[in-house]
C-alpha cells in the first residue's frame, strides 16, 4: 500500500462520491486492480447508478488526447490494409469509439478488457451502427481479453497502435506489482508492427516511468509529454516507438 500514490487515492475518493455511498469497492480496487472480479463489480455498480448510459473515463477523455493519437493514424500500412488500433483495458471509455469515428482512413479499432461486464456494456452501447465511422470500411470491436496474453489474440508485428489509458497504472498498483506490468509491456512490443507505437496515458511521474520503460524496452525509442492537469494531478503520455530497423518481435 506504501506505493499507492496520493493522486490515486484522490481518484478513489472521487469514485466514492460518484457512487454516492461508501462502499468496500475502493479497498477492493486498491488491493486487487489486476483481478477480473474487482473490475466486473466496479463496472456493474457504476452502470447500475442510472438508467441512461454514460461512458466512464478513469481520467480525461478523447478530447484531451486526440491531438496525440490522431496524427499517428493518417497512413494505412498497405493499400488494402486497415490500420489496426488496440485499446488495452478499455473499460467503458469512449476512447476507442472516438478513434473509430475520427479516423479518416480505414481502421480496425479493437477495444479489449478483462472484464466481461465492461465488454458487454460497450457492445450494447456501441454495437451495430451506433457510431458513424470516419471511413465506411472501418470496424469497431469489443473483446474480452487479458493484456498479459495479447499474443493469443494478435499475430506478432500486426498492430499499428496500442493505447493504454490507466491500465498499466492499475497493474503496477496491484499486489502482484510490476511483474505483470512487465509482461504486458513485452506483449505489446511483440504484437506491435515495426515502427508501431504504444501510448501510455498515466499519472506516474516521468522519473519512475521513463526509467522503467527504457529498462524494459531497450530497443524502442521512449519519450514523454505532459497531457494536462486534472484535480491537481498531472497526467502524461508516454510514447514507446518501435524503430523500423531495430524492431524484432522475438527480442523486444
Ligand atoms: C484504470 S481502468 C482504465 C479504464 C479505461 N481505459 C479508462 O480510461 O477509463 C483499468 C482497466 O484495465 C482493465 N484490466 C485490468 N487488468 C487487465 C488485464 N489483465 N487485461 C485487460 N484489461 C485489464 C480493467 O478491467 C479496467 O477496465
């Protein structure tokens, strides 16, 4: 519990207010952020609050980060191939559907989460034509997946962009700590296309996250930019770019 940041506790307090009653959910979240059952309960309780659906954003939404994401989605990998974008730990965020809507070249957006409750909610809200794509051949999918096992779902070197908003943070703050986070990073590097990118949106300080990324992904180019401040907490976008000449899924 010592490594749980102050900003994170602020966030949990916000959820408690949001849920309008005290619950054991925040304790469960702090201790078990890598567990499917915890997140199932979180999304179930959150969706039961009102009859009308509202996307839940762990922190800021697409508007705050579109200028970072969309410039990476201008060119398709081949004349017949759509871009492939993966949102790992999508929850019920509007990020994936917004990329699908805003991308003007053909794109396949895959929103994946370990929680079947979150995936079911998203399918209900965004299934069959609920969102108009930026290109009519684009596709939007919601799948139950464990991001520690991405290679069960995707071929090596097949994904152009992976977006992670808060998911790595959740894993790093779980009891099993950085071990799982390291596995996820390796899985991302494995399924990313050469010259593909992983974007991690996070409130973790660059002193810690940059060092970790540089150590875990020595063959990638790693960078950071500030996204903005929300509730007194500063958020960052960490870029992990595979370099075309050096990328090698077997050694990343
Ligand atoms: C902090 S929330 C972020 C949700 C969403 N990206 C957002 O911005 O609102 C972390 C998400 O990661 C999901 N998650 C946790 N462990 C996972 C895993 N091993 N594989 C896939 N998703 C996972 C949780 O279900 C949860 O939706």
